[in-house]
């Protein structure tokens, strides 16, 4: 993907053979990237496999589409670490110094881009699913079920593989010293659009609508029950979604900026500062493949319980599932004890209508 393996981990600067030409920019980080990617692979691969097993159990128990989308995201992160970090950075660049057949090099590049596109667009499908669940719950109950989620995920992975094929001709930013060609410009802008600009636009719009709808719903509910100002609180699923999309937007921004800077201003091949920024940006971008497990553990008690079951090799019963609104009822009753009537208190204990039932992870 994105020609991430183009970062020269251990390739020494080479003289171009002409005294009038500038030498290639030197990798000032030395073997630091090799150590970093090795540690990232040793940590990221086990936690992603653990996440996949835990999410598989939760998906089988709850029959909820959201866990299938999270499972697809985890699977694509595993593929990203396999093709980009292990094959691209460590094998091709650090061990074989890219002395591999050109056909194999470009074929691996296709798989790298495909895995990365699958990871990003699996997150987009999760965002759309959460938007429908929170903003159009009745419609979501009609169209969202595990069988359809599996078909959507299969379509995302198929399209991701197809979208990676044109990047067979992606130019190696480190080894190619000539200015970007017209094909390079098309591929770079296509890549930046697919991998960052379009997904981030979708995240921004849908997440804003989700937060706005939740704020309106909570304010209305508190007004009906307590006649007091509403306190802002996000559900766990929404918190996980915002964490995933925020982490992606932050960690991938430097990579996108450096690629565009390389295209229009200064070459990675000739400028050691751009080369350094490119290597650091790649390291940040790949960190995104290993952080989701910790985000899930921090936010979701249910996920932590599933992880413990996997680690202790037990099937463990699923904790009782209560709508998020029921969990808030005692606090609402205590906050409104001085101003709510007995009828209002009884409403706190009344089951929430289906259209208001919150969806929690």
C-alpha cells in the first residue's frame, strides 16, 4: 500500500555514476526503523489475532453486525501487517535490500495497497452502520443483519483487491530519481483520495451527525424525565467508532502530506529531510494497525471480558445485556429526586421503546 516499503531502511546512499548528479538522500535513521517494525510486528500481530478471536466469539453470541465489521477491520489490519510490515519493510527492504525480481516486487505492492484499502473501507462500513443504528434505528433493524453484513464485507474486500491492481505501476519513491511522471501523479492523487481524503470526509460528516443526534436525543429524554439540563454522554459503540476514526485521521495525516509534498515540491530521492519525514510518517501510519485492540479494551467492558475468556481458554457466559439507557436510569433518578414526581421515577424503570434503545458494544 502506498508503496510503504519504499522507505529505505538499510539501503546506503549510492552514487549515480555522474559527478554532476546529486547522490541519493541518506537514511539518517539507520536501523531504528528495522527495530521499530520488528517490535510493531511482534506486538501487533498477536494482539490483532487475539482481537479477532474475541470479536468472533462476540459476533457468534450476540449476532450483531457491528462485531462483524470490527472483525473485518481486524482481519485487514492483520493482512496489512503481513504484506506491508513483514514482507515489504522487513523482508524486501531490510533483509533482501529489494534485490528481488521486479515482477514479485510489483505484485507485493498490489497486495499492500489492497490490504490497506480494505482496512480503511472496513472502517467506513462500520461508520455507516453506526450512523444508521443511532440516527435511523427502525430502518437499521430492517436492513442490518449478519448475513447482509457478511456480503458487504466480502464486497469491500473484493473492491479493495481490484483497487490495488492499478498500483502495480506505483513508482518506487526511493529508487527512482527522475521527477514524477503523469502516471505517478494520477496514482498518487488516486491513492490519497482513496486512502485519506474520501474516508475522512465520510467520517467527519457521519460522526458529526451521530454526535448531534445523540445530543438532541439525550436532551429530549432528560427534559421529559427530569426537567433538568442534559449531561453529554456517548455510548460505548460511538466512543469506539470515534476513537478508531480519530486515530486513523491523526496517524495517516503525516503520510499523506509527505507524499503530496514529494509530488509537488521536493523529491524523497534527493532531499534527506523529506526522506526522514517519509520514514517517520510511514512509522506513524503503520502504528494504526496495532492500536485498535487497546482502544477496544479501554472503552468496552464486554470486549475485555471476551479477551479474558480467550486468554483463560474458557467459554465464559456473556454478561447480561442491558440497554445503555437502563444503566443511566439510577443516576437520572438520583439527580432528579428533588424535582421529579413519582410518575417520573417510574418512567425511569419502564423499558425503553425500541426506537430509543441504545446500541452498545
